[in-house]
């Protein structure tokens, strides 16, 4: 694997500088988990730890897909390289890839990478390998534009209704996926008003679109299960549900659907009159299909997590590797790492266990160091007992209690209060931090 390079990024939003990993060579044969990152347009994206805005770095990229014998290079035009500089850079990236591969994996096509003038044209080529045609891409673009248009005019009732009516054919499942992706991006980039507006748009469209009504029906079927459904209540709900509702119930109640569940379901179906049996059997087959899809997705996530762990464990400098791959170390990676530690201990594999524990230590320490100082201090103040514990934390960190931190504390309180609604725990946190703010302003 060719690791990313760590680069200092000046945030264009707040001016702060921070370190982030940047990939120049992506070999999806060695790191398949990066394929979806590239396809989603998230490669070399990082979140500023100070203002939480997401920044994208325009960096040269060599992309290798051995399954399709495809090697491509994209050099951002804003780098303003001369032709000689471009060719040298392409040669350097290609050599780096070739050097990383064993001799038996090197191929002739790697000597002449295809050059792409825009990232969009490269992504279109990659999506073609996934079965996505230019016509499908154009339809997706229209749906994305429609999301933006509806978000812009949603407060104009007449224009909104006319636009929805004229574009009924575009308001399908993919449209709602695009709408949700826009919403998640806004949340990740801390654009709260945009995220709220898109959430309101989604709720407004659900009851007036064919796909939206299906979503509402599925949502209601899950809500009827209650917070703590039993195997029996899920079984009864599925027998009464239509196909769409059964799919949603299967996803929501997946942990309860074991061998015993399907055995009992088969017995209940067998006892039905012949004219009712066929529909229930079709429903059961669809549920099994949905669960198999979810299981395959889980296995893919676990495989990607294992790939990250194996890369880290094989690195000669584990601390450096962890810093470079920190954006790809998520909860799944940590869960798999913990399972590996327990398994190694059970086998009595002392050396492997110690190596895995060392990786756990490095990751947790690196993650803690990556947390901005103001967030670490906010966490300490949130956890401290009021008033004596809070006073002790304020005294210990008095150099950090700056006007900027007080502004950050006020903004955090306002954000928590806005999101609290009927959540008493969140309201209690907000009240606690209000008291903290008072002490901090008094210089206690």
C-alpha cells in the first residue's frame, strides 16, 4: 500500500492551519476501501478541527484498478504546471506505484496511464466500471439540480407545487438518496441552517410523492413495533404487513430474526390456507434477500476494517501509519481490533496480543491528540462536578480560558439548547455549561 502524505492545510474558512493526509496514488487492488471514497468525491477531504468546515485539496492523483487493467492520472489545472512538469510528475507517480508492487503484478498498461483533464471525467469513467451509464449520470445530475431548486423555492408555495408536479418522474428513490446526501454533507460542514432546510424539504416531499409515501408507510410499520419489540410481535407484524412494510420491519428487527424465528415463520405460513400461502412465502423470500444484502454489506465493512488493521500492523513505523490513516480508523476498525486482541489472548499468542495492544494504545492516544484543545477542555468541564470540580478544571487550565474559548463555550451552549427539544439530559448539560460559563467569566 502507498500511504498518504501528511500536509499542512490552511483552512480557507477560518484561517487556521491543521495537518491532514493527502493521497496521490490510489491502488484499489491493495486498498479497496478507497474506491467508494473516490467515487463519493471525498478523497482528500478533511474537516478543519477549529471551524468544522470540510475542505478539499486539489492534488495530483494516480488511480489504479487492476481488475479492469486501468491506470489513470488527473492533475488539477489550478496547479499551472508546464507540460514538462506534468510529464515528470506523471512519471514519478507511476514509478511510485510500480515500486510498490511485486514484479509479478506489474503490467505493460501501467507504463502509459490515461490522462483526464477533469475529476468529473475520471469519475464518469470509474462509474462506468460499476455499470453506471452516461444516461444514468445525466439523470442523477438532473435530480441533484432539482434538489437545489426545490430547496431554493420551498417557501414559495405556488412555485414549489408547480415544480413538484412538473418533475414527478424524477422524485424517485435516487432523488431522496441525493437529498439525504446533501443534508449529511451540510451537517458535516456545520451548515446548520442548510441541513435544517433540507430536512424540512424531505419531510414536505414525503407525503406528496410516490416513493415518499412508501417511506412513510415503512416508517409507520416500524413505529408500530414499539421501542422493545419481541420475536413474537415482529412475527405477527410481518404476517400482517405488505411487502414494503415487511422489508422495513426486517431491517429494524434484524437482531431478532435468527434460525428459530424463520422456523416459526415457516410453520405459521404452512398452516395458512393455500390461497394465502403464496403471498406470505414471497414475503419471506424477500425478507431473506434483504437480510442477505445487509449481511454482505456488513462483511464488506469488516473486510475493509481488517484491511486497515493489517496495513497498520505491517507498517514499520506504526505511529506514523496511524497518523496518516486516522481518517479511515472508525468505530468498526476499533471493534475489530478489540476482537483480535481478545482472540489472541484466548489462543495464548502473547506476541500478537502485545502488538495489537500497542496498536490500540497508539490509536487512542493519536485520536486524543487530534481533538482540538478547546473541545478537550469543553469535555473536561462538562464532566466535572459543579461547582468544586469545575473550579478545579478552570484553575488548572486558566491559560486556555481566553475570550475565544468563552465565545466557543457560548456557541456550544446555544447549539445544545437548540437541539435539546424534549431531551432532559441535553437540557441538563446546557444548564451545567451555563453555570460553567458564569464561573469562567468571573475568573474563578
